C-alpha cells in the first residue's frame, strides 16, 4: 500500500530529550529563567523552537529568535549528541529498506543538524533524502518540510506515502497532503494528542511500524 515512508526525527527515530532540554535550559538562563524539572521542557520536542518560546514563555517574536540563537550555541556543540537511537529502530529501518520502501526524513529540525545526527548514529544509509528546516528560521512548519520532501523526491502519489511521527504536528502536516500517519507512542506525544489530530495507526514500539507498511 505504501511505497514511501516519511520519518520525523526527534521522538521518532531518536530520543533527544537530554540534549534538547539542556539546550532550552541554557537559553532560558540567559533571561533569568531557571527550570529544575526537565520534564517541563519536553513540550519543546517536536514543534518549531521559535513558536515554542513564544507560546510557552510569552516571548516576543524578536526575543524568541534570540532565544533560538542561544539554544543553538549549546545544542550545536553539546546537545546535538546528547541523544540516542530508539531500541529496535535500526532493525526496523533495515527491514523497511530491504523490502524496497523509499525512506525519507522530514523534520522541523534544521537540516544541517539532522544530517549530523543521522551520520553520527550511522542511520543516513537508510534514507534517500533528508528534509529539514533552514537555519534562517524558514521552512520550520511540518507541512512546509513535507512539501519540500515530496517535491524534492518527485513524489506525486501521496496515497502511497505514509508519515511516521510522535506529535500532532506530524499528523496535521501530513494530512494537508492527504497522507496517512503512523503515530508512535514511544516518543513525546500522547495517544490522545495523536488520536485527536487524526493518526491512522499507532505503533507502541519501532518494530510495530513495519506491520502497517510491509504487506
């Protein structure tokens, strides 16, 4: 049924919890904001960073852009590799690729960082293309990233494409193109969030993804 599988990165391929929250803490400290429980910052995992600083801390657009630059000061040197591949994920990618599926990354993370992470964890070999955000703050919304991925890969049969992600942004972004989503429950979104957004399927573990893609 599905020939192309679009994968979100954070919370889907890898668990970036420590690196992202440490980097957010670093940025917030610049404004005298201390957060003792990193779980309060898990909501930053998935949505565009600038949008999150504006929504969660009522930062102005200008202040949020500045906060993103502070975040990247820490993330680019340390946070990017405070990360780990979910157990069973590489085996899942290998199985999908060996079955002839076209695997593509579609992430709101800057493309530069996404490629560094995939190379670091030796996952880049499984993907034909990596679509991400620009460093200048453009192409950060998930629907923009998906549109870029589809056009770059020459994918016109959207009914044969499926998105895999852990947050509502993945589901809603894919829906803009008539693409179904497999909501993963091991990431940072809840089943309720994914159900309300309209996810078609649910995967408790990485290996569960295959049952919805391979006949």
